[in-house]
């Protein structure tokens, strides 16, 4: 009896309640609803795809900008001038006709006492002064046609260049031409073997860059000039870095004095520095090899 009642209860429960299949359907719907709720919560907490892409692009651009800033070459500080021997100072600046003479600047911060004159005994001299020997002038030589500096790989033809007179702040000054795809020999300067100042200039970052590596020259390096008269060898004894942009006119004219005639034979090489900025001038002086 008890067993049949139990079976009857089970039977009534099967017929009037929810079937096994119905339970599965309701369970599946509940899982779907839970999935939709979960997706909505994740969507609310996750940034939109477009925003994520914009953030990644911004980070990439910041990295590129940082790399570019590190690659920008800042203006280099010029090293101190190098002189291997007692340098012969350039002669006083020669004013051009009609030019305003450049004043010599003298320090006024230190007072100097004028020493008292020392008595000097008179010495009898001959009525006819002894004539001093006149130095034998050197013959006119042909201009250079080639320059080589093996230590820095410079090997370039040399051509003649001239100048023009320009007015700068009311002062007439000489402005020299610069040769293209060659070094330029200033046509009023000395030639190899004549015993004067041989001035040669060249571009370092423009139209041939013939003096691109002049900044790497060191004291003692050899400079070789060739002309129709032969080969002439010199040794670097001075290297100067002179500011050209943003300095007073007197300083620029003082730099130009390195190009003036000299009483002894030397080669003066001139180019701009640093590469791509060109606000300085490099001046390299070489003297004949003994």
C-alpha cells in the first residue's frame, strides 16, 4: 500500500508538474539571460575598440617623437684653438679704400705705469749708414691645382676664385667666392713656393663638400699641394674655430685677417662648421715641411 501510494504520488507529480524537457528549456533560457547580463557588464567595464586604437596610436606617436628628439643634432661647442708652435699673429687689418678703419681694442681695467726713461750714452756712428741687404724676391710661381690631406681623405681639384666688395654696417669689406665641387684658391693670395700666405677655401656641406672632413684634421697632419711647378708638402701647426654668426663686426673682420698676406710661406684652409649649421669657421694653418 505504501509502495503504491508512493508510485501514485510520483505519477501525479509527473503528469501535473514540469517535464524533464521543460526543465532543460528553462535552464537553457536562464543561461542565455546570464550570458547577456555578463556581456553587458563586460561591455560597460571595457573601453570601446575605437578608444583603444586611439590610445595605441598616441603611444606610438609619442615614441616616434622621443626618438626624433634624441636624433636631432644640437650645435656643437667649438673646441679650443690648437697651436703646435709659436704662432705668427696675423698682420693689422688693412682697410680698403673708403673703409672705416677698425679700432684696436685695448684693455682699460688694468693701469700700467710708464717706466722712467733710462739714460743712454751716445755712441759715435759712421756718417754713412751701412746698407742692409735686400732680400731676393722669389720668382712668380703657378697656382695650386690640387689639394690632398691623406689623414682625413681630402683629395680635390683647386680652382681660382675672386672676391667682391660688400658694405657691412657702413664698412667696406672683401667677400670671397667659394668654388663649387672644388677647393678655391684666393687669386690674390700667394702660390706654393712663393713664400707667402696660400689661402684655400671650400664647402663642407654644399656642392661637393670638398672640405667635409676638414674638422677631423689634427696637429701634425700633412697637407699636399700640387701645381705645375711640382708637389709642395706642409704640416698642420694651428687649428682655430671662429664664431661667424651673431658676433660683432670687429670679430668677423679679425677672422678675415687670417686670409691676409703673410711674410712667411703657409697654407691657410677655411671652411664652415659644424655640418649643417655653419655658424663658425674652421681655420687650419700648415707650414712647409722642413
